[in-house]
C-alpha cells in the first residue's frame, strides 16, 4: 500500500490549477467511434457498450493527465508528460459525467470531432483522484467562454481549487496493516487445519498456521500482479488492433496518441518479472496443495497456464521464458505439475526448457540461481527468511527433498515408504524391461515407447504388460516387444538417440487391454498389419514403397506454412502432413515463427518419437521459404536489369 506522504505527493503533482491551465489525473477507459454499423448511433449507445465491456471485465485502464486550457483539452503521458492528444475546444461537441453506473464510480465522457473526421469519437475517462463533476464543470466553463466570449472559467477554477485544497487536507492516512489480507479479492484462503494441527504441540501448531497464512498471502500478491500484467497485455492487443484500423489514412488521426500509448508493450524486465511470479506461484501451489480449496491448487495451476500461454504468444518464441531460471522450481513442484497438467499444458511446460522442467536439486551447485525475493505492486515486503528457507531455494543434489508428498519413485529412488509411513530400501522384486521395437499407443490405455528404452514393470501377468517410463507416465505395451533386464546392468539404462530408420515391432496378435481392436483373430491380425504398415511409413518419412491401403493420403502441398502462419494454419499444415492427433494438439497452439524456432531436441521432447519427422518437415519447409524468397529477389533484379536494357 502507498504511504501517506507518497499518496499526498502524487495527488499534489497530478492535480494542479495554475492561472488558466488545470490538470487532472485520469484513467482512459475506452474510445468508441459513433458508427451505426457498430450499433453506436448515440451517446447512450456508447454508454451501454461501456457497461457491457465492464460486465465482462473487458476494460483496461490507461493512466494519463488531462489538461484544460482556454483553447484546448490536452492529454499527456503521466510519466513523460509527452502530449498524446490535443483537442481544440471547437472540436469538443459534448461533455457529461457518468456516476455510479460501473465499477468506475466517477466517469467523464467527451464527444470530439474535427473537420476531417467523418464520424465523432466518444472518449471515456475514470476520474480516480478528483470528482468527475469538477472536471466537467471546468470543461463546460471553458467551452462556454470559447463560444460566448465570456469569462466564467476563472470563477469555476477558483471553486475547483478550493475543493482540491480541502480534499488534500482531509486525506486520512490509512492504518498500515502489518501484511495484506490473505483474501483481498477472495482469491485464495487457507482451509481449516484442525485435523492436521491436532497431533502437534500448541507452539508448533501456531508456527505452522502462521507460515501457511504467510504463504497464502504471498500467493495472493503474486496472483494479483500476474492478473494486472495480463490485463495490460489485453489492453495492448486491443489498442494495437484499433490503431491498425485507424491507420488506413497515412495522416495521424484523432485518438491515435492515446492508442499509441495504450499499445506500448511491456518491457522485457516486466515480462521477466511476471514469469518469475508465475514460477513462484507454481512453487507455492505445490506447497499449499493440502491447505487451499475452492479453487484448489490444481485448478489454479490450470488457470495460470492461460497467462503463461499468452506471454509465450506475446514474446513470439519461447526464448525469453527459457532464460528465466530464478526462482528454481522444487522437485515437489515439478512432480505436482507433471501429475496435473493437460497434454496442451504439458506441451507448453516442456517448451520452456530446463529452467522450468528441471528442479533445483538437479542443478549443479555452481549453476544455481541466486535467491529470488519478489517485489509486489502493492508495496508489501514479506520477510526474506520465508524465501531463504523455502525448498526451491535450499534443495541440492543428493540432499533429502523436503516436501509434503513423495514424488513417484523410479530409477534414482533411494527409498520407498512402507505402509506404516517409515522409509525402507527398494524391494528386491522390482522389475525393469528394455524395449526391442518402437511402439505407438493408439488409445489412452497404451503407452508409446522407443527402441532400447528402459521402463519399470508394474504388471506382467498378461499379454500386455503395464510399464512406467522415466516421466512417470504408465500404460500397456505388448509383452513380445520387450526384454526383462536387471537394474544393475549399465547397458540397459542407455537410451540411444532416436533413429528414423528403425523398424517398428512385428504385428502382435493379442487382445489390447482396451478391447479396441476386436476379438476376431484373422481380422485382428490384418488390422495390426495395416497399423504396422502405417507406422513404418510414419517412421521412415514415407520413403519405403508400401502396398496400397484404404487410408486417406492428404496432399502435402495443399496447405502452406510461413513465418506469419497463425495457430489454426499451423494445425492445418500438421494435419496435411499426416501427423498424429497428439502432435497436432501439442504443436497446434504455436504460430509459424514459433514452430520454426524449435530445434530437434525441443520437438522430440514435445512430440516423442514423431519429433524427428516434424523437425525434418519443418526444416524442408523453412528451406523452401528461404529459397522462394531468394528466387523472388533474384527475379526482381533480373526484371530491373531487363528494363534497363530495354530502355537503353
């Protein structure tokens, strides 16, 4: 929160009256063109549209200064004082107030139109530090003096000056809370902890409850700042679209100054600040997962992937998010995310790189990021010790992980939890399998595996074995494409790079655990042969001559892919190339430029065994675009040369 002196200083600097120039701090809400085709034929129509936008949370404010002189109304950038707009009084056709009809209680509206405008603009401003009636009275008196030649405005300014003086003197310092309330917006609050605390002594109970409450407060502050940043991105996008629409005329038009300010994107530092607060929020949600509900920690994770995806699109590529290492994610956080993310969210998560997918404990000590202490917009400064002692700042390689739940054990696990909660060594009976051939899952019950991959065996009593991979994903695989191996065998744990020339498994004549392949033995065999032929085409990039099949082949040249392609066009291109549905879903959220920016390893991480072919096709497409561009430039040079010869 602001301190009293800061609040008075801001009010004094922003709202001043000197001779015949007055200045007021306002927030621009929106500007509409009075156009029947947009269902805005009157001022009342514009007010209805503003209310509608307000009800849908589609209004994003822009801070600025409104100056009134005897000749014009000016709008200035509140920070640089650069002039954004200058409306001569003769172009201001109407001024009125709108009180207590939206979440912004004190609104001023102006209707402006100059001689070159075919249709007037209606501007809405929220008067957040002075009453809208004061600004309205000032503008009305200036318009009256300009029209009638009278001198009524000096008296109005004198009255406004007295009101502003009284307002400054009556600003009551708000009592500074020791910390912001945990539920300022009713966003997240700690649940009842009686059951958990009853087993501990009163002093420990109090300390735990206080720590949980502090973590909830930090989480709420981070969520508030993320929400503000996202609102700003929406405001920028909307202003940019309006600006492009208005810039059909080369001459600078009315309202473009305001729109240019609104369309100014956040700085790189502001993007990084929001990304860091997203990582902090993920850490806190994993830590608080047992202590918050309505919304739950998992629901908030899904909510936060909206802003994360928006930031990714705004950046144009994953490069900026990838350099954000601080704060690290704890192992508990990474496991929590992997256990709750949707396939689309997992794609985004994997694209962000090691700074997000690799917990702090897996980083060499000399490469760990320094302590991260956030700075919140509301001014609250949590105790640094809360961050210094957190798991995402203290975990190290080989150290026990301080977490509320144990991640799933796999190859590197040193102990397991027995039924009574104590720790014991891994049971000797754990079994592992090494894959002999690639296998692609065809439904949710099956698991895609690569040749030579080593997985843990969960069930081995049927023709389809249930396996779990290093990422914690589990599913069924035909038993005749694997060999049982011992964990101690060092060669068994080596995963060779994916080879597009490797054949898939021979057809497996057994019933899928999902029952999706039918029960007729001959029909089943034929179907599996057909599947394997298609898989062979897939893995070899369609280079092997296959017998005729009854599946549809899409012409690959029908759908273009360029650097300017939007996500829908990227999805269409991937479908046209015959990629699987999961690959299309995962990569279909990207633009053309984002897809071209990914390297082979990125694509293999996201798409698994199909990643290599995606990379191959993307590389070919990129080369064709560059060749086409070069051919075009060469043709232009030749044409110019031909013109010179012809004119000589």
